[in-house]
């Protein structure tokens, strides 16, 4: 990476990065305070970088993959492989040059579309470990991801539920282990930092942060969040409910190489669980986000 003299560089000094190349696997924790900022838009390995600092000039970008630095207010770059990259945005504000560092996660594209009014695209999600089974009334599902979202598809039957698990009646509990560490968050068997509870097709979207001092505590704090859950297509036909939705990785800071969750469907009168998703009969599902 190029070094810029007579500039202010903002990066947490306590963070030590072992540089083998600028492509990284693992976790980073950087604190940034430079008067520079940008937004990224993803299409698989191709990323658009858009400057958000209106008063910044002479902007240049180091993409962290040993390619040449590129100048421009907004630029597009294609990476050779997935991974975490140290991005450096350089610019001048009020006559002073700054360098803004951050970590960018580049991931594969997803074949899933939430706007095609169909589940046919899920047929192209063929990774063996992304095929999920079901317990009780839940009959199965799938997962996928890209740099922006985690996608979940599930289906369950309503036979014998007396309407208590209908498309608009079933209550979903989605426990999200956003740091992929079962030792933190609610329950050592789940490790959930965030709980989503509600019914996505009807717009009932409640979120809770785990606040317990011990993992065994049932202690949650309600909060609101916009655009954190995106509903796709859903239908109820012949006693079968099918739905797809997406979880915003940016909203929940899902930046590691894996995402763990537990998904339960409850009866609408809270009398019990209709079923849950599973993989290898385990209801804590860990999806490895390492696909090329």
C-alpha cells in the first residue's frame, strides 16, 4: 500500500494486523474518525465505492489487493477472490490531507431474488451445507448469502394446527448469533445477541438485544430498526406455507466468515412451537460464508 506523507491517518493504534497480503480472513476492529466517508454497493466481486464527503477533493482509493491506486470521486473495482480487504480512502478537506482506513468484506453474489414472485431461484442454491431440514411441522429450508444479505427460505405444513400456524398467524422467533460465538449472548446452545420476533408477511417486526449478565437469563431489550429484514415472496397453498426473506448484514454488523442462528415457528396463540429449522438435527444453524 502507498504511504502518504504530511497527512492525518485515522486508525486504532491498538489494532495489530499481520500483513501477508492485503486479503484477510478473520476479525477486525478499527475505529475511524477521519472527515471522510464512503458507501459501497456490491455485485458479487465487483464493488462500487461512492464518496459521501461533499467537501472532500483529490480523492484516491487503495483497494487493499495490491492493485494500483485509483483516483476519482466514485469508482468501481473488481476483486479476484472473496476475503476481507483493508481499504484506504485518501482525500483533502479544508487543505488538509486525510487517509480513512476501513475493512471491506467481499463475498460472492447470490442467485436469490426477493422480487421475482417465485421460489424457483432457490433451485440454484446447491451447496450441500445450505440445505436445511425441519423439525415437527417445519419441513425444510435453505440459506444463501451475498455481501449485503443473508437469505433464508423455509416451508412448513399447517395440517392439524387449526390455523394457528398459518402464513399470517405463525409467530417466528429468529435468534441471531451475529458474532458467531456461542459463548456470548443468550444460551450457550444458541449464543444469540439479537432476537427477531414477529410475522414478516404482516409487517410485525420486533427486535430485541440480549441484556442478560449470564447466558441463562431471559433478558431482552426492545429496539427498532428500519430495513433490517426484507420480505420476499410468500404463499400458503394446500396446507403448506412457504416464504423467503433476507437479513441485512450491515444492520446487524454480520461481518465474520460464518453466521449462526436458530429459527422457530410458534403457534399464534403461544400455546407451543410448531417446529424449527435444523441441520443434522441441530437447531443452531451455522452457515459458513466461504463460498467462491
